[in-house]
């Protein structure tokens, strides 16, 4: 079967590598893909948000199945547009993707259906938000309503910082239209857990849990990034916690979306915090997380394409979703200066013998050479029986990869190791 994957980052590379293992997949196209993905799929220079061009390509090439991976095209209705042309897809329709596309929608959904989350208030004008902050407890969390490349959430330690965040979003339009409405919510404490799940709108089958490392510097210092590394499984996500999440969060969320006429099919991401009062939802994503996907999919033993088709066809209950009883670690190699300013265009050297363990995010091909073209360049991933071995192995792989201005955190997985002891 001819498969099309929309997107062009490390997450898409992980999806493509796993799809290649399926006996039913004969050709894979990536729109737009990147220089590293070109080794595993045919890259087509069509932007992930160019819905018309994506549909035109799919029809012309007679694509059998499409995987829409990033949030933007999902929220824009890429799945709807492809379905209208008779092309089955992995991913939610726009009316369901709103669970990530609008934080106001998702918070109101959780309140309406009793799904545990942080207390919050929604604001549509700046004056009311600033007035509320005069007496709101701090620290507090200020969130832009819409998509903001993972940067629309500000944890404000002081009242003054919270006010600056509101002004930045609502007056200065730091995130464009995404900040026209905002959510101000209570600051939760506890370990964070990421849980990706497959769902066909009837049943939900969670994947192995993971732990992300968002800050740019060691010991969780510096600016928030798209993610500097991940480990799986997350030691804080015990069987007891998993059972509680299934009954109080996962199943109720699927039921709530159905009740709202917004049946969700695809990958639903639960960003959780294990608070002293039990697990609560920090955020939903309507797609695979990045870089969580890079540690979760290498542990998947079942056929990813079969699972994806089952979510589309509503047969997930009878489809095997099995993960290896192992550990995985992903170390992100970034360009020095990320997430602010950084140089690019440097040649990347990846030894052939480790290329299967490398997921490329920000790189392009030029005259046959792979050059850096983004802040997060690639992820080095290792699976192993123990977490210690996985972390050690990932860093050994990272050391074997070279490019000028290479930067990575040195403590990916340290928190998980401490928690597991």
C-alpha cells in the first residue's frame, strides 16, 4: 500500500521507520519530510499546512492511506479534506482536533464532564485578566487559547510575571490570534507524565508512558523548548496510577468527546501531573508528541499500520497493541543557542551502523550532504533491558554523531533513574 505521512520532524521520522516494518506498506511519501527522512521515504516539497496541495498530491498519486501527524494540519481540517476525496486517514477530524486547538474548549470539556484538571478561569479581555491577577494565588499558569508551537504556556512565579504574560499574549499578540483568549489556571505540583494513546472513538489503548525534558539546560534550567529528550517508561506511572487514569481520565475523555458529537480517532496525548490529590490533566494533544514518539514507537512490537487502520475503521478493540518490556532513551542533539538564535547549515555526520537509531528533525540535503536546518537537529535513541543501559547507550550514540555547534543536555533520564531507585 502507498502511504503518505504529513509532517517533517523527528516524530514523523519515527512514525515512518515503524511503518516501514509493516508487510503491507510498499511505498511511503513524506510531505514535506526532511533531509534525514529522505533515507526512509520519498520527500515531497509540500508544506504540512498546505491542505489543498496535500489533497491534490494524494489524489494524483492514488495514496491508499494518510497519516496526518502535526497539530496544525489536523486543526485546519486536513483529515476532513482527505476523507472527502475517499482517502482514509490516521488522525482526528477538525471538530475533534479542537481538544488541542483550543485550551478554552478542553478546559470547559473537563469541567463539564468531571475530568480532573487544574482550577481555571477563561478571559476574553485583558482588563478582566489583569484584575483577576490582583488576588489570584501565585505561582500561576497563563495559557494562550490556540496553538503556539508548544510555547503558549507561561508558568509565572510572581504576580508581576503573570501580568507580563497576559499583556504579551493579549496586547502584544506574541502568539497572534492564539492569544486573543487566555486561560489562567492554578499551578499544580508533582511529577509530569506523558501518555500517548490509540483510540477509535470507542476504546482507548494507551501506549507506554514517557517522561519529557522541556528545559534547554541541565537540571531543568533555562528556557522551555520543544523537548530536549525523553525516557520511557516513566517510573512515576505505576500500575495503580495507570488504572486510576484509565477510569477517571482516559475513558471519560473519549465518552465526553462522543457526547459532544466530536468523536476522536487517532492518537490522543494525555499530558498528566501526578498531584498529591491524584492524577490530573495538564493538557491534551490531538496527535503523537515530539519527542515522546521517538522513545515510544521503538518499543512497539505490534504492527503500527494495522493499529492505525483499526483506529480509522473502528476495530481497535480486536487489534493487538503490544509493547516490549524494555526501556528507551532519546537524547536530542540541538544547535547551540536553541531555542533562541542559532546558526545552521553545518554538515552532519552519522555513522551508517547507527542510522537506524537516529531520528532526524531539522536537517536538509544539499549536494548529497546532510546539513543542519533547525534548532532541534536529531534524536539519538537506544532501547535496552534497563533504563541505565538505555541512557548510557543513547549518549554513546550521541557522541558518535558530529556537527558544528552540537549541543545536548547531559542529564536526560537522571530524574527517572532517581525516581526508580
